[in-house]
């Protein structure tokens, strides 16, 4: 099969269309999440929690502010390893969970985690029994009856209950059942996940790769693994090269046909269009970092600066904060990487007004 030869603009437009950020906006939250496959469940709420902000970027203020939390409360969206997914999609993970830590040779660190679980079989039973009897519970409600403590050079050292819960999620025994404030509620997976037949692992992995490529549009076959989702798509889709970018890509050919119509959108810093920073630079040549972990004096764009998409280009950042005490969306700066012109300035202001309306606060723009 021939290799598709794409310009950077072609590749950007594929990525934007796949992420539902072109002019043809979606109208239904659940259809949107099903297509995107996940919403990263980060609770940083400088403006709004990431999952809700990503949904707003696609749906606008026509979608209720509580749509995502309501879907989580109804267990239509389920938290799996830090990502909200449609509950029906859990069937694509259950077989792999049942095989944990994996078939054949497994990484040494995963083998160590498996040995730790085996050494703490009584602790595992205690956690499962407590959840069966009293769940859902937050982790601090669960007794630490660990026999062999979890050892780590990082912040997880001796955090035995959280590490057991995370391990039992990987095994498919325990699941996140919701939130109590910022704390996760834990329960038996059998009371959270739908009672659907698991999809066999090989078939499930291919389906997940196909759906990931449909959501990204264009991606590398191999890429770094984030905590909630790989960035690579294996060999699904079709081969492509991008002018001026080294190496080969995989592209979903459905996005190669048809005219492109873009729009202006304000994105979460964790939006999947920009989350893989290497891919972002290769496709969009966009200078950007999330600066929330930097000292204030060293920030160029702001704590939670939100990328601005205009058509198929990333053109700037909005430094904004939701101040609930003052009931405002305070925009401290709009960083323009290019000359916006009157039209783009107006479109960015309109998106910010829509964001403020969705948040239910007033918009406070910087003085010129």
C-alpha cells in the first residue's frame, strides 16, 4: 500500500478533525467521549477540572456545567487509571486485567509488584472484604493490615493502602466508584463495571489502537506511554510521512478526504491535541509548556495558560483563573504568538465569554 505524503498543514487538519475541534462541533457529551475514548480526570481547577474543560472546548456552553460530574455519578463514565471512559468500554480492558501481570515475560517492576501482592494476600482479602461489607469507601477508611510494606524511593513509600488499591484496579478486583470531594471512592469492580463479556485481549488491544487512532487522526506507531493511555497506535491505519518531520506515522484515512473548516477554540493544557508535547511540536511547531509546577517568577505564560487554536494553527495562550469568591473568570493575559487581527481577537473574546457563561461567572478581560 502506498505511503501517504502529507504536508504539516494536512497533518494538523487531520489531528484537529479527529479531536472534534473543527467547525462541525459535536452536540452530545456521551457521543463525544465515546469518540475521544477518554477524558483525563485531573482535578486541577484553576479554570475548571480538565475533563469538564475538554468537554466544553468541543460542546460549548450548550452542554450543562454538571454534565461530566453527572455522568460519573450515574456511572455512565467510569474512572480507570485517571481517565474517564464510557462504561461500556471497560469490556476492552477486563481480559487484560484478568491476565495481570501479563502473559509471558513481564517488566521487572511489574513482576516486583506482583510479588508484593502475593506476599500481602491477607491484606488483599482484608481490603476486598471491607469494600464488600461497607463500600464504597475512601482510602483512609480502609485498614492497613500490610505484612510487607511497599518500598519506594518516591512519595509512595509505605503508602500501602493506596498501592494495594491501585494494584487491585490493575487486577480488575477494585474500581473507582466516584468521588467524595477530591478523594476517590473505591468499591468492588463487580459493582461498578458493566456485566459485559470481556473482549479477548488481542482483539481488545487492536480495537483500542483503532479507536485511539480515530481519536488522534495521526500518530506514531510507537510512542511514550502516559499513565492513562499509550500515545502509539501500533500498525493500525495507513502509513504516512509528513514533509519536514522525520520518521513515519500512521494515519486514519477517513480524515484525508473532504474540505476542512476550522474554528477558534480555547484548550485545556491537558487536551489531547497538545498533551503529547513532542507530537504537538512536530505537527504544530508550537512553543508551549505547562507551567503550574514552576515558580511564579519563572513562568512565561501563566499557571494554567490555555492554548488557543485558530483553524489548524496553535496561535497563543490565555492566562486565566476562575475566581469563585469574586464570581469572575479573570483573564490576566492573552499571549499572541502571531498577529491576531480584529477578527481573531473577536473570536477569542467570544470563546472566553462562552467559557464564562458556562462557568456561571462574569468575564474580566485585561485592560489594554
